[in-house]
């Protein structure tokens, strides 16, 4: 039991710290000598970065946010995959409920999102976790990634609301996971936590969508 919680901390803490590194903030400060949080909607995410600064620097934002997510998720899965010296079936809340490797990936992914949304390096003022969750899905399962990313792209193209597309795309994550029977009880719980965090971070967008004041995305800049 103690080994499990130590492994959990080893996976979660670095994931949170890496997640706190924000691509949009780093790119805006080092490329443009400005803080993206002082422009546009104030959200340090890819969409607001593109609206404010255009195409320049967007690849750097994507690279930073993808790397900071992929690395902890891969490492978390590897660490829990090596967790073979313990009879998991003897632990009451684990039992047959999950494969440890998948759980390691999912829990590391959640803490990456937590760091992205509430970064310790930037006074807990971060993004909304869209790119982070998108990168997590690529590692977890290609089928979930295709369906979630596809839903996001289609909904965004149809409505031109990135926020709406992101939220609908994210909700397909635990649903498809349940349909495909990937993991068990605790993976699904963590998946719902990831989606709930993303939707909660979009609460201002939800309010603007309801009153018709949400900005539509455009490739024109």
C-alpha cells in the first residue's frame, strides 16, 4: 500500500510541475516580450495566443504544451507498469478494477491538466486544459483520440466556437472509454475528473455562449 502511494506521488508531483509550464506564456514573453494574459481574453491558451499574435509562435506553443503533457503521461504509465512486485488484488480499492499502466497514464494526465489550469509558476493563473487533454488522449488510446479530436474539429468547424467544440469533444473521452471497456472504475473516475476540470475552466465561455457573446474563431488574423 505504501509503495502504491509513493508511486502515485512520484507520478503526480512532476506531472503537476511540468504541467505548470505554459507554452502560450513562455512564447509570448520570449518571442514578443509581452504576457498573453494581458491581451485578448486573457486566457493563456493556444486560441487566444493565435488571436493576439497570429501564426507566429503557435508551433512553439503546441510543442511546449504537447511535450509537457506527453512526457509525464508516458513516464506515469511506465512507472505503474513496473509496479509488479505487489499483489494488487489484495488491495481493497484496487482489486481487478484497473490495469496499473493505464491508471498511471490517466492520473499523470490529470495532474498535468491541473498544473496547466492552475500553474504554480504563474500565480495559479493558467489555461483551460484543451491541448493538454488532447495530447493525453493520443497516448491513452488512438481510437479515443480520433473520436475526441474528430468531434472537436467538426463541432468547431460547424459553429466556429472553439470552446463549444472543446467541451463536446472532451465529453466523448469517458463515454468512448466505457464503450471500449478500456480500464475500469478508477480510470473512468479520473477521466470524468479531467473532463469536469476542462468544463469548469470554460465556465466564462459557457456564460457567453448562453447570452450570445462568445467570440467565433477565424483563421483570418
